[in-house]
C-alpha cells in the first residue's frame, strides 16, 4: 500500500475571523487539533502542521509539537505555507493537503482520498460537484507545486485545467465548507 503523508496548513492570521483560526474552538476543541486528528485518524503519516501567526500559541495545542514547522513568510499567503510544508516532508508516495478552517472534513474524507495515494496522483475532494479540500498530490509533483506556490492561491493555479485531476465525491461525508467568520461555526 502506498504511503500518504499529511500536511495541515494552519499559518493564517484569520483577519476576517478576528484571530488565527487554528486557535478557534469548536465543541471545546481547537480547530488545529480537530484538523490534525482528521489527518492522523484518516491514515496519514507522517504529518506536518505549518504554523505562522501566533505560532507559539498554536504549537502548544498540538499533541506533539515536533510535527510543526514554521513558515517565516506566512503573511505572504497560503503559497508560503504550502512551499515550506512540502519541503519539510520526509519521503512518502503522496501528501494530503488539508486546511485548518474546514471543521466538517473528518477522518472519513481523509481516508477516502488517502486510499488513492501514489507518486503520480492528483486528486481532490468534491462536494455536490464543486471541487474542495483536502487535495492529494503524488510525490512526483511536490517540487513543481512548491516552486509555483505564491500568494493566497496555494496550488490553485497549478491545479487549474489539469486533465489528470481526479475529483473524489465526498458529498455523502460532509459539505467541505470553510469557516471565515464566527457565524460560520453555527450554521
């Protein structure tokens, strides 16, 4: 079976939310711990958590602070976190990239995508036909993605128009909706 690492992007300041979303609690659990648990329970190993805004406060919330890596240029956007994260990973056949502000994405979604891990894979969760997260990248693509990751677009430009992109329907497992404001926690 192919190995699948997990990469959690949790560096943002959460300007619209009013504080870093990694520190926000839902049902008594910080979003960073909830998202990390989805990756590990879904079968990803090893896992890295990319930190930035208020990194020291977020790091203490992790069950194992050693899984964290700091993006020094995190304020430049998600691309900076993706670059640092991809380059911090040890060998694996693929990596599942997850975002800290997706509390509805659980281990079942992660496991569905991780089961497709291979060095050539390009896949992402979709919900009601709309592409979403998490996204699975085969090892073959990591350096190319890291080289092109800029600003808040992450891998969006790299993914655009790819004929080999496989959409994996996860509508039966959740909505994949993100949290941008406190109101989004209580839909």
